[in-house]
């Protein structure tokens, strides 16, 4: 039995589950995962019993004879980065690391208009024209973040991600990449190349394949 166990929501709509799962996958440790269909009474009851917040994702780590629970996506990334430094889940350079943490936190707490306008729908393709000024501003801000990270650190970092190699910041923005694909959002060449790198990542492709296998989520409860 693996020491790590992550509890997830529906892969096709739970962006926060994706953000917790990707750093765990990148850490290279063995883990078990459980899908909790939280729109059913049984699934919701189990989630409430397991998680202090009653939300996904939840990482449970059997450690030193006890159990550590981490119940927030960005906290999962931080926990793994501290526990497994060889995984390089944050950039080594202090300036790059400060930028990465800042933009990860910005995604964690902001972009409400983008979330409302471009709901998570991983397996769907439904292009739309965005007209809401706040959503357009959020899209522009995301593109600025991606372009700045790539120009300042990513290009010199030996890989296609924001800081070259994959970090928690990439995991935080991966669901946004899928939203832009779902709704046909057009970006400039730097941001578009970054999207291609995220979508071509084997772990992202595994997440999508598993989303297909698990089937659609139940309708939201009224």
C-alpha cells in the first residue's frame, strides 16, 4: 500500500483536483487515488467524513506512524515541494521562485470572472466569443503571466514550461489551458506554445484519458 493517497473529484470539471494531482504525479512517488463522486449522497457523505472542508482534493500521507492530511491544492504543492526537494516543484532561483509562488497564489485566489465565463469542461469543445470586460482582462492577465515567465526564465530553463521544468505554477495554470482550448480562446505565439506544452504533457494526457473512462459527472444538485 502506498504512503500517499489522493482523493479527487470528477476529472472533467474539478480543476482543483487537477491542480492537486499534477504535482503529486510530478513528484514521482507511488500513490493511490480515489474518485469521490461528490454529487451523489454517498460520495458527498464520504468526502465530508474524510476532509476537514468537505472538498476535493485531499492528500493523505502516512508518515512517521501517523497520518498527515493536506486539503488544499496549493498546500499540496507546497507540502510535496518541502518533502521531496529533488522533484524541483519550485524554481531554484530565488527571484524565479518568488514569481512562481506569486502567480500560483494569484490563480488560487483570483480570476473570478474568467472562472465564471469559461467554466471547466475538460472534454468539451464549444468555442465562444468572450465579451465580458472583466473576463477579457483576466484572459489578458493570464497571457501576460505566461509570457513573462517564459521570456524571463522558461526559455533559458531547458524545458517548455513556465520556468523550464514543470513546477507547481504550471499545475495551477493547467486547468486554465484546458478552458482556453474548450472555448477556443486565441492567444499570442508565446502563450500558444505554452498551451501546447501543457496539453502535450504525458501526465495531462493521462488525466484526460482517465476523465473519459470515469464517465460524466452527475448533474449538480439544486
